[in-house]
C-alpha cells in the first residue's frame, strides 16, 4: 500500500516540528534506534533514515523536507544536505529523565478508536491555549497493546514545565469538549481521569508488590487448613498414599486456577506494564 503524500499548507511546519521532536531532549535518549545512530555518528543521522519513520513517510519530495529543516533553529543540515543533527548539546540523561517524570501526566478515558492525530489536535486546540507558562507540550504518547496494536484509551503527556502539568491536573477535562467548568462536570460524558505519572507508577508498583488475588487467598486458606488437620498415627500405608495423592491433585488444581486467573488478568496487566506498551508520540504546539 502506497503512503499518502501530505500536501497541506502547513507542510513545512509539520516536518520541522516532527524532526525537532525526534532530536529533542524528551525523545532522543529514549529512542534506542535513533540514539544508537546518533552516538555512532557524532550526532548525525541520515535524512533518508528519518524519511523511513512512520510519521515521515507522508512528507515528500525530499527537497521540500530539506527546505523545511533549513528553517529550524534547533537542527543543522550537513554541507551536502543529506544528514541532520541537533544544534545544541544533549542534556544529561538522568536530568532529562527526572524532568520527564516530574512534568508528565497520565490520562485515562479516551475512546479506543481515537487516533494519534486526533489526540494531538485536541490538545493543541483545547488544552495548550490555557496553559500558564508554555504554549505547547513536549510529547503525547498513546499507549497501545504491543501484540494487537489496540489503543487502551490511555495517554501520557509530558508538559514543558511543572507549572503547566499542575495546572492541567487542577482542571476537569472531557473528550472532545476540553476543559469543563466544575459546576458542569456532573452528567458530562467522557470526563478523563488523570494523575501525575509518578503517582500512577507508585500505585502500579504497590499493586504489583502487595496485591492479593482470589487464587492467592484460596491457596493460603488451603495450606492453613492442612496445617490444622490432625494426622492419625495409625493410618495405614494405603491411606497415607491416598491422602498424598489428594493433596497433589489439590495443588495441581490451585496451579491451574492461578494460571487461569493470570490469563484473565493479562489484558489489564498489559495496559499497566511498561514492557508491553507501544507508544506513538509527537510534540504539539499551538
């Protein structure tokens, strides 16, 4: 299937913002593929490589892409215009990571059919204009199931400042309406749930470490009951063997129940697990 070519009047602006995002502090060191190339080539990345990225395939011809990148104040083209690098030195990884955690918000409740472009447009039109510090965000990431590519309705957004993140956390928002007055929240559909990404991760870790499901309760109860049962000294060998066989069957049943419960819980676990996420992201500005 041939990729459709974008022909909008904002072609140059879209190309510039997308490539600037690839090389941004927010993304570069998190993108293993791009970071590997960056480190191996003193910061230079071939333009033809960038043009193979999913969100860059719609931007053609190459000459128009080059013209757009020349207008960027954050990127530099090589002398023969076939390679790109960022203008400023990269920040310390740990510093970037801490800022990213501090300024990010976890949001749940988007319809599962919502596209990346629709989420970006919603933020650009409904949220960004109300931010007190910066008229833009660093990244918007839709969280999807790695295997099925299904969108969970969950989005992680990194704001440029902590003040902007806290402002967003302090207002009620609905999709697609945007910011909703407190006296209008009741009865509104699609009110989005949100919390700081740090809070979400703390809650998730707590659930992983201390959560007890029904299978665990049954297993613990079974063991407690067995410990309390008096054993008769005069049981013959056949009786002992029968008891051991019964206990082995019960143990196998428990393991089967536990495996079934884990399988039923898998979609929820995938939604929460970092390793089972597929992320789409882009910088959005007003």
